[in-house]
C-alpha cells in the first residue's frame, strides 16, 4: 500500500491546518452526550433514563440544525457560522451547571440547535481545498481524525467527571468547544474552491435533492444503524458471557480496525460506492453473534470494522461530487443528520432484539435490516447516478451491491 496519495494531499495549502484543527475541535464535541449524562446522574441525582432524555434532546436538536447551519456556511462562510454558535455555546455552558433537570432539557436543546458545525465544516473545507481526484485520501484522513476524536472525547469526559465536580467539567468542556470555534474563526477555512466562485447562487433544492443523493443519505442512516446496533450488541454479548471487563478492549480494537480500513481505502486507486460498502458490512454483521468468547468476538469484528470508516469516506466523497458547490454545506449537514438518525435508531432496535431473542440475534437483525435497506435504495442510485456525476470521471459508477 502506497502512502503517496496522503503525502500529496497533505502538501496542499491549508489541508494540514484544517484536518488538525478538525481533530482537536471534534474531541470536546464528541464528549457532550456523556458529559450531560454524567452531570444529570451525579449532580442532579436523576436516573440514567432521565439522563438519556437529555442527550436525546441534544441529539435531535443537533440533527435539525445541521443542514440549516450548512446553509449558513454555503451563503456566508465559516466565520459567521462559528461566531454565532461559539457565542451560543458560551451561554450554554455558563448556564448548564446552574439549572435543574427541566432547565437542563432546555439548555440541551439550545446547545444542539447552536452546536458548532465542526464536522460538516471540515468536510466542506476539504472539498474546497482538495481537487476532485485527490478527495478520497483527504476524506479518509478526515474519517481517521473523526474516529480518533470519538475514541478520545468520551474517555476524557468520563475522566473529568470522576476527578472534577461535574459542573466544572461542563465548563471545561464548553471552554474547549469555544476554543475550537475560535480556531476556525482565526484560520477562516474556505467553503468553496477558487474556481467555484463565491458569487454563485445555490440552485433550487429540487435540482439535486433526488435519487442519487437520497440513496447516499439513506445509506448513511443504515451505516450508523449498524454501528450503534453492533456496539450495543457487543456490550450485551460480553455481559451475557460474564466478560464485561473486556468490553473496552473489544470496542477499542473495533475502532482500530476502522482506522486501518480508512488508511487502506484512502490509498486505493478506484472508489467503491458507499452502498456496496454498507451492504457488505451489513451482511458481515449477521454472523458476528456466533462468537463464543471475547477473543473470537475481536476476530469476527475485523471485517465489519475495516469497512466502517471507508463507508463514511465514500459517502462524503460521493456527496461532494453529486451536489453543486453552492449547496454542499447543506448537503453535508443533511448527511450528518442522516448519520445521527441511524445512531438513534440502531441501539434501541438492537436492544429490543436482545430483550426478545438474545444478543446473537441482535447482530443478525441489525445486519439484515441494513443490508435489505441498501438493496431497496440501490435503484435510486443506479438509475440516475451516472448522469449526476462528471463525465470525465466514469470510475465513480456505482459498484453493484
């Protein structure tokens, strides 16, 4: 495997800065959910179910605002978006430690509606800074950075909550989020390439929000549905086997597999459609429940783990080409909302199957639902996907699932 594609991308002006800033700024964003949970339980002395409602409110609000903030990025650039959301986050984390449970629900909704759009912003900037033919390794680097953020952020949040007062932990978290917003404001990354022009008006949504784009968005839902459903199924499997102590290691290795998969996929010459990757990931998830112990579980998770980050990379790359530059922020915001929807659906679905039939069947059910879902939306992508892509790049024809 050649690392030359990564070296070429990292030499492009501005790419290193935005990828590094994205890695650092995403860490506190990934810790928001667990921080709200621990504050609700430890400081407000509420149940985990009530804490879950707080994080659900935050998640739904963030999913609603993601495409709206994407439109702000499209029309006004990075600085106005992070200025508005950064100030909002200062208010959120100044108030959050002082309010009761009902107030925290309101604060969580406000925090989600005005979440700093760092995930979509970084991807949109990468699309602007990197030529079409080099976006695959660039998005792979972005996916690896995102994976690392999700590995570090929640762990740091738990460590702070166990060593500091939860109210102080929230304020530290807020300060880190605002620092990330300030970093974006300072470097002011571009949202469009020079040749795309800043004066271009966004076309009507109906011109691009159709077949291929809908298929990519639906596939993102199925992908994160697999991830959250698999994570809960892993926890349930290890608990049933009396091996709960190995849970952290198994999930950490699963994340490492994803990083390796992104590294390999980003160096590939030819792309693979996200529909193919997610469809195969769903099928490979079905037999995971046959694992007899934690060590076997680590091994059988390798194939699905290797496909996680490449699925995200492929979806970002495809969507950035399918959508006009003037609407790219909104489309990437919709992609973020789709992924959030999948996370929200996958864990409850897997939990229901675990309760009714056991963890082994949960893996099978999650994989089958996602695999069938990809097959259902595949005609949307194949029927008109070729016409929506640049004629000069026939290699982006979808691979049959």
